[in-house]
């Protein structure tokens, strides 16, 4: 790969707390940019299943209940970046999660932009804690934003289903973990001049427009 090709690449890292709509925005950005999503979790599972050398090594750690070392994940990413669909860049999902991982990643690829979707914790709690779904068809409702009408779902029946971990205490703990994990990474990428905040407490389309605008 020569320098000209390298400069045309767009490698994105997307951050967002649980409940911020990161999955939706990632999908929209992939559609708009044509970049594939590189999910290290999916890649690990696929490598283990396929029995590749990296997969066998990863499995030896997983079988012991140990974390797969960063070096193994970096090897997986390095291989993935050679695939044809990654020639214009990729969107990283679930990686990096730590500063050492970000440092290791910088050794093999140039990250162009880190986008953080920000939503205040109290808004996340409000979004997540009011959620419930139809036990029959899975349609999602919300106490405040999208309550069920007349107690009957579109599918013609209704049994209310709430996830046990969608309660305030658990959501706040997840958010705390997210902030603890993300803030050193934000500092790392801020120092590199490629960290961008996008206000995620707005209309979904407006957020997508802003995310894409950052990419230029
Ligand atoms: Zn239903």
C-alpha cells in the first residue's frame, strides 16, 4: 500500500454509552460511507469456529476463562484490514477499550476519527428504564415515549415483558463502567486531535448528519 492509498482511508472508532443509539448510528454510517464494521468480538468467535491459528490461540485463553491478550486481537485486526472490503477503511466496533489497545492499534492502522455519541446519564436512564416489550411479538414500547395503546399490541395480544437489568441501579452501574473505560481513551484521542463529541440527545437523523459532517 503506498502513501496515496493510505491517505484515502477512513478508519473510524465510534463510542457511545449503552442506550445512546450507537448501533443504529453505526449502521447508518456504514450505509453512507460503505465502510465495513470490524467487530473484534465477532471476529474472535469466527476465528475460533474456523479453527485458524489465531482462533486456536484465542480459544486456549477463553477455555481457561482468561481474557484474550491484546496481541492476539491485534493480529486478527491486522488480517482483517487486508481484506478487499477494508481497502477504503473500516469502522471499529468494541475496540479499542483501553489505552494500551489504542496504542497497539495505532501501530497497525491510522485512526482517522473517533466519534463519541454523548447522552446525559439521566436521559439514558429515562430511555432504558421505561422500556418494555410485547412478550408475544417483541415490539418495544416505552412508559413515556411510546406507551401501548388500550393495552393491546399490534399483534393482537399482549404480555408485558421487562428486562431485569433495565432498572436504574443497573443502568447507572453500566454507565459508570462506560465512563471509567472511555475517559482515558477520550484523553488519548483528544491528544491526537481526532476526538469528536456529537450530541446524541436529539433526533436520530440530525445525529447521523452531524456524525457524517465530522468525517467531512
Ligand atoms: Zn405484540
